[in-house]
């Protein structure tokens, strides 16, 4: 239930203020049952079958609904399961518009699999001020899909402006807010119809659970379609993972604030560094998207940044292999700092600059992180 008086910090820290009515336990149990009994009238007592939903999923979904200011939320077995289930509501012949540079798994689905389904996909340049408006044009569009800070160049997209463009073309605006969680960017309040998160990242926060989240502004017909598709395509999140996600979310607020502060310290330190061509971070005043980021991110500029190393792919990879604290691994949003050569991870069809290192900043000591990158750049 949505209680407007409860701040996000309190909602998250208390896991939705759960108190078990029978035992008084302040942590919910993990319901591992896959099937549920009927009563003497052959009516369901509570749930039916775990693929359609189960009490542990429902617990985390109710906190996510309130966190996002949504009417409803659903959890999935991975972020991509959430994205592809959402896109399953797009009909053959309909059009989707998305950024050219974006999370490569979703882009790959749009490039490789949407075509099989007869979905038209067009891409826009997130760095161009009118990129989205020009591609959407005056044509009917089913879905505009954006990331407020696109992964991994961190160009900023104005969510409010995108919502207006989407509405004018009859489209639904879907926002992948994985890198900009609701503690800093309120996607639905800014005009998104549906907000998505890879729960694997900041929401869970410890690099130990794979999960996806969709939350909707209104529980309309399309949302009923998404729910049906989750059941029929089987993408539901397991009970243990649901519980871990809820447990992780209790500390989202403090983790995120520390991570964003560390990222800002690193970005400021390395801006203008002689071994770097650029530091890409929307928190820097020099970033072309800074003013929009400042307007739509109310609590720090996130904890993701990229470094353009002076030189080629090999020079960038050398830096990524020389760090001692930053772990050379993909993913983001965990409490530990990671560094990756993004073009290698994305593979041959990557559109990311070859000298780009993507950095996910954790909660460690900022001075140690800076010293580690300094010695790796030497
Ligand atoms: C921005 C973004 N969206 C979606 C995903 C996909 O999530 P998952 O890996 O949980 O399937 C990722 C994963 O890296 C991501 O970074």
C-alpha cells in the first residue's frame, strides 16, 4: 500500500515495514512452495502456482511499487527477461525507437530478435540535442525506450522531453533506469509509463543475485499483457532471489549515496589527466548533459563513469589489467568497484569507442580507489 508520509529511506530500510502477523518476525520467510492447495469449495486459498507469482515475489513487488510511486510492479528472473517480456507486448509491424548506444543486451535483442517478430526498430543518437524528436518524427510509434544516462557513454537523455515526444506519437515511454535508481531519479514522475531495472545491479547491490523489475504508472491493458506474458513465457523471479533482492534493497539508499560520492571524487580527480582523453560522468560541469542530469537526478549523479584512455584498445586493456582494487569484471551496481574494457565485453558489433573503460564505483575508500587508478595509468 502506498503511504505518502513514508520517505524512501524509511521504506527501504524497513523492507516495507514487514511484521509477520503470526510470529512477529521482522524479516519475511522464503516461500519455496511451487504449488498451493485449494479449500473445500475448490477455491484457491491464496496463490495457485509459483510461475504466476508467489508470496515472496509479492513482498518485494509491493516495496518496489511504493519505491517507484507505481500502481504495480513485477519481478523477473533477470533484467533481460523483464525487457523482453515488456517488448513482447509490441505487435508485428509496430515501431520501436531506442538510443544507438545503450545497454548492449537490449540493443542486441532489438537488432537480432525483434526483426524475426516483424517489429520495426529505429535508433537515435542520444548525444544529439534533437536526436529522438527527429527519428520519432510524425510517425506512429509503439514504444520509445530510453536510458536517462546511456550505458556506457553516459550521454544524458531528458526523460520529461522524451515523455512528451512519446506521447505525441502515441507511444509508451519505457525507461531503463538501472544506472539511475529511484533514490535519485523518479522515472514515473518524470513521465515514463513503465520503468525498468536490472535488479542485479544497484537494487540488490551485492553482485549475488540476477533479477529484473518492471513497474508501471497505470495498471492498464498493456500491463495485463505484460503480466500474462510473464506467466506464459515463464520469466518469474525465484523465491530465494526475491528474498535476496528485498534484503539488498534495505541498504540501497546508503550504498547509492556513498557510491555516487566516490564516483564524483574519482571523476573530479581524473578530469584533465594527461593519460586520459576524457572522463565521461554527468556530474562534471563540463559534461554536455550536466544541466539536464542536475534537473532530473535529485540525489547525486550516479556511480557509473567511463574513462577514455589515451591510445588504442590495447592501451585501455592494459590499464584494466593493472588495477589492484578495481576488479576487472563486467556488471555494475555492486558494493565492490569494477572496471571493464567495454568493447571486448560487447563483442564484434559493439559501437563503443575502443579506448573506453567502464567503471562501476563501489563503497570502498575513495582515496584508495583513486590511488589504484593512478598506479594503473602510470
Ligand atoms: C542498463 C542495463 N539494463 C539491463 C541489463 C540486463 O540485466 P540482467 O543482466 O540482469 O539481465 C543490464 C545488465 O548489465 C544493464 O546494465
